[in-house]
C-alpha cells in the first residue's frame, strides 16, 4: 500500500462548493500520506453567485474538522454568529400585531414526566408567549442582543448552538488560500471542452491544457458542465411544491449605530419572502419570489420599498433559481455537488450544509479501491433523500399559512399535496405533538422533530390535547426555563461586543 500511486481528483469550479470540498477531502485523504492529488480548476471569467451568506449550525463541525481557526474565519469573511431565523408576516396579523416566531438551533428543555411541548399546549401558554419564548434559551438571548458566546467560549462552542453569517465570496477565497497552503493544486483556466469515453469523463480541456483524472467533481453551478455530458434528463424539479424560482439580492451598508443581529430575518412579502443577513459593516438582503407571478422589476421595487428609502445600496443582483436536484449525482466517474447537484430555496440556509453532506459521503464512498455501481447507487440514494427531506421541511413553512392577500399565498396551502407524507402527518399532528419517532428512519440530517415543532407551533398548528397538569407543576417547569435563560444571558456577551473583541 505504501507504494500505491495517488489517485487524481479534478474539481471543476471554485466557489463555496469547490473549495469547501477540496479543503475537506484534502485534509481527510492526505493528512497522513498522499492518497489523492487534488486539483481545482477555477475560471477567472466566471464569477460565483456569492449570495448564500447564512448557514445552519452543523457547518461549525465541518469547518472544525478542517482544522480552521474559527476567529480567523470570522475575521476573513466579515462573519457574524447566527442563533436561528426570525420569521415575520407568514400569517395574518393577530390583534393588530404582525405575526412573528423564532426558529432557534437548540433543543427544547426537558419536562418532568410530560414533554415540555405538550405541557406548553395543555397549559395554554400560547395566550402569554410564543412557543420559542417558552421552551428555548435563544429567544431570551436575541431579545437582549446577545449572541451564543461568552468571553472565554472555546472555538466552535457556545452556550446555545449557532451557525454563521458570512460573505460567500470571501469564504471561497479564504478556503482557497487554506487549501492551496495544504497542498491542493489551483489552476486558473476556463474549460472549453469535456471529453467523454463511454460512461466516464476522460479529460477536461482548457485551451491547450488537458486535465485527466480518476474522478471529476462538477462544481460549475446550475450549468452542470460535466454531469450533463454524461447523463441527460437527470433533473427532478421541485417547482410544483416550491414555486419560488427567482431572487433579487441587494447588499446595503449598515446604518450608523446599527449593529449586526445574531439571527437571520425572513419576512414574507407579496409573492415570496425577503431575507436579511447582517455581516460586519453591511447587510445582505434579498427577495425570493415566484417569477410566474411577479416581474423582476416589480420584485426589485418591492424589496427596495421593504428595505426603506434610506438604505445605502452597494450592489443589486438578479438570479434565476433551478429548484430541485439530480436523479443521479454520481454518474460514471463524475460527482455533481453544490448548485450543480441541486438547490433548495434558501429559506433555512441549507446550501453549505448540502455541500458538507456531499463532501462527507465522498469521504467514505471514494475510499474503495475501485468504487462500484453499488457505491454510486448508495451515494445517489442518500443525496436524493437529503434533498427530499429538506424539500418537505421547507414546504412546511408555506403550507400552514392563512394569508389570502395574493394569489401566491392563497395557493401556498395546496403545496402540501406534492408531499403526501407531510400532508398525512399534519393531520396526525392535530392530535399529538410532533415527536422523534415521527421522523425516525428518514434522511433528516439537521432538522429533527424539535425543528419541526418550532415551525408547526410558530405557524400555530397546535394539537388538540385533553390533559390536566397542576398549576404548580406547570409553573415549576417554565420557571426552570426562565432560570436557565437568565443563566445563559449572564454567561454570554452582547453580539456586537463579541465581534469587536475579534478585531482587537
């Protein structure tokens, strides 16, 4: 084995997909000895989309596994911390107040004998607080402007789980530098031809340069430059369930005195929703909408009106989104990842998470001396399952709305018809809380029954329960949560203070 020649792995395309995968696989495969020669071919003529600026909390562990310094990462990407997503306006106003709820990353607190979700329901707590306020610590932290970290929190650890807000373009550059320093080859060139032999890619051509490889990774975005050469008619569209197919993204300066919030905001507009993601010094915002109901000009005007006339706009970009995923991500010797593999609209910030999942599977499936059809089938089955699970979770956000102020929102409840399991389960959840066993055996990789509960109860899909608890037991349970929230508040820093500490 010591004399075995390294296999060649050619990654076509940079961006987050190319460089996250290259950095991860290089550390995994080549840390002890050179098992793979990894080359990233990145075109200087083709820019990256660069608007996916929020992550889920599991990306922390991926970055930690690459041996990256967390504080350096945040400094190099203008990064901030994210404890969850704050949703606004996804249902009709109640009592003259805009509908709001928070989806944090943390697990719920445990009850005594009965789970805290059921206790919250039977005690009628919805009359005095949001569900997230009653069962999580993060709701208290964000209300006080605190992030998840204290003055001496170790790298990649906090009082509550967290993800990141990061400049996607700067992240790609940061990872490129780290990967190249660790031995990944970087070639600046534009692919002009893809040579196919049988069911495999024999080489990619860039002008007069020819690159051969044992494996090729397609990180060319929606173009799917490599994977489409091997298999046509290889796309499973999700547009029947998720009709938002366009976005307009605006970068604006943070106003004087405005500090970055430790959460993403998702506000429902007329034909979709707007994200707001605070970095240090600027905010990334955008409107994800149904292009069959709204023109790009009208979408941009609505987003600008939402942001307000005082916004100092730095950049505006219009995007077409190809929502769905490959039937086969791995064909022959080529694996499509990132946008080349699939795309779920960014409502729950899953873009980098899916790259993380694909890279992890490559780390196991490519170890074989000669991966077989069974290996490819396994990889494809798992990746399809990941996307289908995420599709289902995103549909959950839309289908429970009671908004009827536009055709888009009037049609939203019917999207659940495209996800039969979810439609059936929503009826079950009218009579009991969502629990672990409901999703056990699924492909769920980051959104569990606890995450489902935050959306279900944030969207006021409450079960009808007939169970009595003593007032003393109820008060003791929720007083315990309040006490833990006070302790979390005392142990953490204001988010802006933590960010200032990074730059001292």
